[in-house]
C-alpha cells in the first residue's frame, strides 16, 4: 500500500513532499484522511469548487467538517408550528485541502488559508507545517465543540 504513495514519512502523514529537496512534488494520502475522519466521527466530504483565495479555477477539495450549521432558508409559521424552508447544512468549522495542498482552516472565530508542506494526524491533533516553516498544532476536538463564550 505504501508504494502507491511513494515513501510516506510516517503512517500519520496526509501531505508531504517526496524527494529530499523542496522542489519535490507534494504527495497526498486522502484515503488516510478519510479513515481518520471516520475513526473520530468527523464528516469527510469531497467537492469541487472555486476558492478565490487559492485559485481561479475549480479544484477538487477534500474536507473534514467538524461542525455543521444550518443557514439560509425561509422561516414559516402556521399556527404554533414553525418550519424552515430550503435550509441548507453548511460547514461551520472545517479543514479543507485542495488538490494543490492549499489548506483552508475554519475555526469558530478565525479562518485562514495555509500553503502546507506537511500535514500529520496524531490522534485528534492536526500538525501542519507551512511552506515558510511555521508549525501549527490544532486539536480538532476544539473545532467540534462550540467554544464557551468567555467575557474578556
């Protein structure tokens, strides 16, 4: 199985570069991402869309959605019953990776786009290394639970 992806630095890698130098091509193991998501009860989605922050052409996106929100739709009340017509589930907090290895990470209050060199999954922690060498660690449990509103 490993040979199909080239040499994977570790089982837990989803994104890495093959080759010793930086012009090595980015490699992906989206199957592992999907298995990881299933194991931790996270929705794994695949869709194609244009994300203008990252590119002007549609790209395939691989996403882990940690929390959904309902949005849009028309409120309708008849007597004491209420319906929402045409409401859609939208990803509220998510990690989305496009086929070029650009990551959009949306938390409860922030959203960021990162050019990722390496993505490793350790239990519920995502470890990202960006092309400029920044390392971020994120526990996805924080993305699936609505944060306590703290007064500052």
